């Protein structure tokens, strides 16, 4: 693969991760990471919107009048979000009920507007697509890591399968109790903070 | 890049036209599937409120179970059973201030309800305002028409983690086994208290109260209110058919 493309994809995964480095899209990262199932569906929905919006905006970039470029970007993004919301309601109704407003709120996710304005407006379609992919994977990876910790520690399950033997639970005569904090937003904040800490001490990145 | 105003107008018109056409197309194509899902979800919640574990059932099993177990019954406002009307033909009208749903056919009000044969129960639809939204659900009574069989909510827009807890098992399980009538046969309904029911209610009142949701006082109060209001509408029928 072209070195340039490799960089476009891999950069947002770690070094320039939209969540842990740029601290964008935190709201949904906190809200939909209680269960892995939700996190995966949310990541896929965001990937769909991000890749499509990057491609469409890159395709139109030479024709979009500068004065109304943000409005055009929003129209494209909002249409894609409504589309994915309708698709989820038709094919994954239960998960779409759990994700509730957060799918619709992809519209306001700073990652998508940010990539449209900062990358897709200046680059060709192929690069824009890879940039969308890279950022979507960077976002999805963090969501899934956070949700692994939250579901395992908060509910004792992974993808709704029990992984902690039921015999060690307090109500069955054992000593173990699920950590309720993990089900609430502060639990996600703490895990996200720890991930940022681990990542920054590894990459030696310091905020200016 | 400079563009004149005419170009700008033309460009944005084309973009919005294309986007709206695509969305309209998607919306009409997916409508049937979405409506099937909404209907299935209601059936699921009717079964859930009489204590059937729907989480492990496939859509086909839910439809089969519903068809064989649940029957519709329509009442008039005096509590008489009306036989020539089907629930699905009733037109629902929502009261904007309380969120209560009233059902009409040819300008006459009717009350839809459901009967389950196994376990034998009487189910009514409930709806009313919480904090941000109208909550929709079902409330089931055992065959004595006094003991609560269960409650479930299939639609609401309350804050997840706060008012949204109404859809959680811990909240709904608290209703099971409570009584809606007191010893002098008055309809008390079930009150969602502020805090733990055991701490704030006397032992007599405990049978009519459940734990509130912390951080969601208004949602809790809303549930108490609309549950009572909806039960009052069915009181004539319940009074006539309950066992003492």
C-alpha cells in the first residue's frame, strides 16, 4: 500500500486519535459504552456516516461555494445520519431503541464536521475515504475498549454472555459484586482518563 | 474560490433537493419493516408485563405466543364489554397536557384492554407525561383484578440512567404483587414514592407503594399519576369483575 495512504489511515488510530488525542466525540463515547453490542453498532454507524460524508464532500469540494460550505457539509452529514437512523430502526430495532438519541446526535459529533472541514475539503476522494476509515477505526477502537471494561466490570458479561462464574456472586454465596459505577457516566470518564494517561505516557505526548 | 449569488442559490437548492428525495425514498421503503418492529415491540411488552421472559424468544416465538395467549377485549366507559368492536379500529387521541390516550370510534369513547390466558391476567395500556416525554406502557393485573402482575414500558424519552430507569427490571419488578385496592375497596393504585418505599411508607401503605428512582422525582410522580388516572377509567369494569 502507498506509504501516504498508510499514514492517513494509521495516524488517527493512535498518534492523532480523535478521542484520546483530540478529545472529540466524547459525549457519545461516554453514553453508549455500557454494553459492547451498543458500542459496536455505534462505531459502525459512525464509520458509515464519516466515510460517506468525507467521500461526498471531497467529491463536491471544487463546486461548494466557500460562503456556505459549512451548511453544505451539515446537509450532507444530517442526511446520512437520518438514513442510518432509519436503517437501524428497520433492521436492528432493539439496539436502535437502546442507542436512542445518540444515533441522531452523530450529526453534532465533532469528528465528522472536523474531518469534513479539515481534510475532505482539501483532498481527493481516495484520500478522504481512507481518512474517514482511519478516524472511524480510531473512534471505534476506543469505544470498544471502554465498553469491554464497562460491560465486564459493570455487568459481568461480554456481548451479553456471562463471563464471570455465577457461583462467586454474593447473592449465590460468593463474594463478588458487579461495580455499579461502571454503568454510570463517571465510570466511562475514569476509564477514558486512564486510557488517555496510558497512551500519553507511551507516546510521550505533552499538551502545549 | 469566488462564486456569484445565483450559483450559490442553485447549488444549495440542488443539494437539498437531492438529499430530501433520497431520504423520502428511504423512509417510504423502510416504513413497513419499521412498523412491523414497533408492533412486535408492543406485543413483546404485553407479554413481558405478565411475566413472560421475552428476552430469550425469537420474533416468531413472540408472535406465536401472543396469538395463542392474548385476546383483545373492548369496554365502553361504563365498564361493559363491547363485542362488535376491535381494538385496532379505535382511533387514539392524546390529551396534550396529561399525555393520557383516549380511544374513540364514531365519536364514542371506548377502553381497549387485553386478556391473557396463561397466566390469567387483565392488561391495560397506560400512557402519561414524565419529565420530558410521554411514557407508553402496559399494566397487568392478576385474575383477582387487585394484585399487580407486572408493568412494562415500550416507549419514552426520559433521560437514560435517570427517568429512563422505568424500563429497567429492578423498577418494574417492584410492582409485582402490590395491590391497587385498600381494605375498604377504594382504588388506591400504586404510588412511586421518593426514596425507598420501606423507609417512607407505613406498613399498611407499603402494599400500594414502590421505590422511587433517585434523580428522577418528576418521572416517578408522573408514573404514579397517570397509572392512577388510567386505572380509574377501568374501575367500573374492575369493580364488577374483581374477586374479594
